[in-house]
């Protein structure tokens, strides 16, 4: 770790950082190394150093849709949470503007800024946990809309390339890779392994009062579904209705609400949410996920696919 050690003199890098402090489930063991770059420049330096040292890297956004093993992550975890610059730029088209947000920006904060500025298009992301980078990576979807619906361009860095790359809506092959909860940055896709630095969203004029009414309705709906009653990661399983009805309804029919293993529980308010009732281990949450999957296979002959990414030494 010669190159990484050299960077520790000027970049905030800590050893054995507890990951439960950085995930929405509030679980997870320590990261071997944990870095907080102040911007894209420091982030790319870290990636280059790790590549030269042959050291594994994990990029952390808002810590949502993520379950870190209780044993932790034997890697350099790089968080983007200090990269939160947002800027709105008017275009030549009076009917649209671009909102640029760095990867570490809370995606809900971007929605708030857009609506406060009288720009429509991001309301569906209000109170969604996680960062802009993570939302692009997952192609976050809720209330019938996906992030790719408003995404205009993405800037990213591929370790070893030495250059920051950009893809715009005009890159049809790139944007064709976006699908339900899928993006070009996931495994097996064209930009797998690249690190998202910034994204731009094309928005249209809207009335702030009307936009905020939509967002208050969304917040109320999320609250009624139990998103805020305890640490969780939102929907556990993909909800593309591939099995004829919403996943939450399927799990209701299987009697999953309230099912508890250790400190993990299927939310009493929504069967597709698992909550940390206090003191849950990541192992409890994963066992509960696997128990639900087995029940779905045994009783409905369907294989539910988790949205959650399992990270670390399991």
C-alpha cells in the first residue's frame, strides 16, 4: 500500500472505520481503509494509487441498498459524501434547464433544490435515501419513473484511463443500457468498474407550490409504508411486477409482515421492507432475506431478486 500510504498525508484516510456509521441499515463491520476525498481530483488520485498498489476499492455513496458483512470490508472504501456541489444551468431552450450534481449529493436534496427553483422532473426522488452517484448506478426507480428518464449526462472515471469521460443523451448505445434498476455501470455492462463523478438532469419549468404538493404526498406515502420508522434500505426485492403483481403484495400473501430473525424484521407496515429493530447484525438481515426467498420459491415457485448489494467478507 505504498502509494495509498503516501496519500494519507494529504487526504483523510482512516483505518478500521465502522461501516455501521455509513449505511442506512446501521449495520456492518469495519472497512480496512476508509477515505473521504474532498472532490473528483482527490478521488481519482485514490483510484490511481489503489490501482498501482493492487489494492481493492469499494465506492460508497449514501449507504442505501447496501448490506455490509459483519466481518467488514477488506478494501479501500472511498466515500463520495463530501462531493455535494449542485448547480443549475439554463440552456438555450427556454423550456428546459440542467441541474448538475456531484456524485455524493443526496438525491433527495437535488429534488428539493430543483423544486425550490421551479424546475420539474425530480419530485419522484424526494425522500429517497442515497446519493446521486448511487441512484445513477442503480437507475433508481419509484412512483413509475426511473432516474434515466431525466438523466441528460454522466461524468465518470475509469481507473487506469487517466481521463474523466462523459456520456450524454446523444450517446444512444450508452443510454440504451439503462433498464429496470439497471445501468451501464453495473457488472457485465459497458462501463462496469467506472466511478460516477457527476450527473446532469434535464428539467422543465414548474410551479414550486405544485411541485412541493407532489413531494409532500410522496413523503406521506413513504412514511405510511414505514420507510422512516427504523433503519432500513427501502424495498428489499425488485418490484418490476415480473410475477404479475407488486412484490410487496406477494409477500403479504405469503404472510411475511412482522417476520423476525434476531434484530431484523419484515416491516409491519410493508412486506417488501426489512427494518433494523435495534442491534440487528447484517447476518440477521441476510438470513431474513434468504428465508423470504425460500418461502417464495417453495410456495409460489418464484425467485425474488434482491435490490440490495451484499458487500464484504461473508
